[in-house]
């Protein structure tokens, strides 16, 4: 039975890979058209548009490398499509690194939409029966990348010091330590606590990009968000280091 399932998964992979390539290519074309329109309208600079496209195709490459974990599904799925839309929004936000050093309401709007959509991708995947390790990882990586991009933009706006980048680098530091301490690479149980703190921090970062938020308020708010994220990672690290090796929580996911 297991061999038959494995054989079916292998047969479905070429179809899944082709579908994913088509999804990424179509989305890339739509993004290119949108960027051209924004540049012509004077909303974005050409440098911003180029950076957004580079960021998108980098994400597309990562998706293609990780898509085998989506098997045995042979379709991309609506959950992943929503996450891909979030990736497009994030690439547009990342392009703001080339804009003048000031807050912008369109950054706040784009970031808010990015966060709102985070509540729908998992639901859509479950409703369509296309949940997978790939989908969960794709969603998580977009959340982590958002914290890094938003932190960089806030720092570039001169609202905080470079320490705000820790909010995004914590995730990648955790991954790096997982290669030193294998216990940290084990799956974690689902946690509303973890998700809530991450969402609060993302909301704080979004608010800090608003033009009406000055350095003092942004610094205090970002420090609170950073402390919350540190507490979340510390809690998960302690749990992984102290949990017996033989146990694996039901419905577990992982930060890696």
C-alpha cells in the first residue's frame, strides 16, 4: 500500500511541477503589468519596480525548490494561491526600499492586506483538501520575510535603530542554530500563543510605517513587538530542548 502511494506521488510530481511553473509565470506577468502601470503613474520608481521583480522571482525559485513537499497533490491549491498573492504584496512592499525615506500610507495599506490574507490561506487549503508541509512552510516563510522587510523599511525611515532587524532575523537565527542543535529541528505543536504574538508584532511593524508615527512612538512600539517575538522563540526553544526525543506532538509543524 505504501509503495503504491509513493508511486502515485512520483507520477503526480511532473504534473504538479508544471502547474506550479504556470501559476508562477502567470502571476509574474500580472505583477510585471502592475509594476509598469505604477511606474507610468508615478507611484513607483523604476528601481523600485526592478527590485520588486527580482524579489518575486527569488520567491518563485524557492517555491519551485520546495514544491515536492506538496505531494501527493497535483494542483497548486487555493491556499497556496493566496499565499502567492501575499508574496506579490510583499515584493511590492520590498520595492519601497528605493523610495524616499518617509512613511507611506500605501505601504500601510499593502501590509494590512498582507496580514488580512494570512487568515484565509490556511482555511482555503483545508476547504480544498490541499493542505501540505509545503503550504505551511510557504506561509511561515512569508511571515518571517515580512518582519525582515518591514523592519528594514522602518529603520531606513530613521524611525528606529538597526536593532529592529532582529525582529526578522530571529527566524533565520533559529534555523541556523537548528544545524548546531538538532533538537531545534523537530516539529512543534500548533500554538495559538505563537501565532498571536507573531500577528501582534506584524501589526506593530505595519503601524510604524505610517507617516503620522514618529521615531519615539515607533521605537517604543517596535521594542514591545521585539520582546514579544523573543518570548515566543524562547518558549519554543525551551520546549524543544526539554522535550524527550521520542515524542512528536500531534498535528505538529515546525519553525524550520
